[in-house]
């Protein structure tokens, strides 16, 4: 009999302790910060031997105000408000996402939200919950359909947008949505036509621009490409259209025709002055670049001094010693080294019957005292009396 009495007394004592101090005997963990005032009032939410019912949650939290107002009805600041999707959930579904006794941080008491938990009608009407998150740009202003047409339920990005979803009146007016993406360069400023004439709906680049449409309108290349024009001497000197040298697919390679400049009387240095080397030869020469270079490339140069006069070991003078007129290298003199005066040269050659003393290399092309090509003697007297341009 005594054991029964002892057991009964123990049971009654335990029950009294459970009722008086449940948070000490049964508490599985600390409550979140917002529920701290209930830590000694377990029966506010729990029913003995039945757990927590969602109806207990809605007694304090109205579903149509969750995320908008506090439990006591105060409006939350805008930066703390959340999507009001709770109003579309079943009244008895709170415990599917929420738990408690996971610590003071409220986020630790929330399970991952699943859109499958809301009704089918609400899942098909994203705007019912996400209207406040709809961007204010032109694209979203023109779209009235459900967010699900482009977005999935995991995150807003990445987006699967299809331009075919647009109405016919919108599909032909790209700038209605993309006006902020239109570049501010000369080319795009002059175009008010549809972006689709050059761009596809997948990406802006590459673009398929047809210059033929501009040619018909009479526009000059510089109307759009003025900022692309190089600031070098060549481009500053020419006023011709870019099409004279460049094609419409890319700037390089260019097909420049020097023949057009030759007809205009322009000198090479008009465009290539900055590319003139600073060595002694080029500094001393005032001749045109075409005397040695062709119009295809600078090197190799075709100047060969031996073709006119071979500079042997006795003729290593500076250019100016023989070519006193640096503007014309066809003129030269030998007097600066030989005999030093025309009269002495004439006296030396008179006995040979040579009267043409203006073209020394006619006989002395090899640089030796002998005749042309190094032969001893001066050759035929008859030949040296003639003017010769060699």
C-alpha cells in the first residue's frame, strides 16, 4: 500500500512542477527574441500532450498583416517590410515553416519557404505577393503578365525573357524598353529607327549594320565616325571620305592610293613629316621621300649611291661636301676637294679636248682617276663634249 501512496505523491508533485515551471522541466531550447515574454507561459502556445497548433500562432499574428505590421498592430517601417504572402497560406500551415526554441535570432526558427505551400491560384498570380518588388523600368511597366513567364521561384535571376511575349505594337519599338541602353555616340544619336535593324534580341553584339542605307542618304563617314578619325598628319591632310581608303566592315587593312595625292601636288612630308628619321642623311636631305622610297612601304629603300658614284675609301666625305644644294641631290660638285676651282679643272682637261665639265661622273663614276667603270684614260673625246644626264 505504501508504494502506491509514494508513487501517487510523486506523480502529483511532478505534475504540479510541470504546471508551475514547464519552462524549466520541458524547455527544448531558448525562445526567439520576440517570444521572450512567453518563456514562462508555455500553455499559451502548447496544448498538453498535443503540441503546438497553428491556431495558437494566428491568435497573435494576423496572416494578412505578417511582414507589414507587428503582432500588436504597429506598422513596420518600409525598409523592414516583407512580401505579404502569408495571406494566401492555409490557416493551419504555420508550423510547416516556423518552429521555436532555436535561439534568440528569429531567422534560425524559419524553415525554407516553398512556393508549393501556397494555393495553386496564388502560385499563378505572383503579383499578389510580389507587386512591391516589381521594378519600375520601362520593360516591367509594359508587361502585365505573371512574373513566372520570365522568372522561376528560386531567385529573380537568371531570367528567361522571350521577346515574342511582347505585343505586336511593342515588339517593333525596342527603344520603349531599351532607351537607357542606347549609346550616346554620333552613330546612335543620328538614328531614330528600330534597334532590330542592326541588333538581334539575344545580345547587342555583334551587330549587322548596313552602310548601304547611309550611302543612299548621302551621309559622310565623318558624320558618325568623326571621333574615330586619327589625329595624325595623314588624316589631317586629307579631306576625302573614309571610303577612299577604308571598307565598311573594318578599319584595317586600308587601301590607300598615293596616286591621288601625286596628282594634287602634295609632298610626302605633308603627311609623313613626323615619320622622317632624325639621322644625318635624312636631316641633310630636302628631297622628296619618293626619291628613295616607294608608296608600298618604307623598307627596303631603292637608293643606291654606287649606281651614280661609288664612294670608295677616298670619298668618305659628308653629303653636303658634294651636294651643296640639299634641296636637289641631282646637283653636285667635285671642286670642294679637287683643284678647288673650275679654272684649274678646265685647264687640266683642256689638253684632252674635254669641254663638258658639269658632269664629272660621266667619266669618273668609279671614283678612280680612270674613266667610267675604272678604265684608265678618259675615253673618247667626242663623247665627253656632249651634255649627259647620267
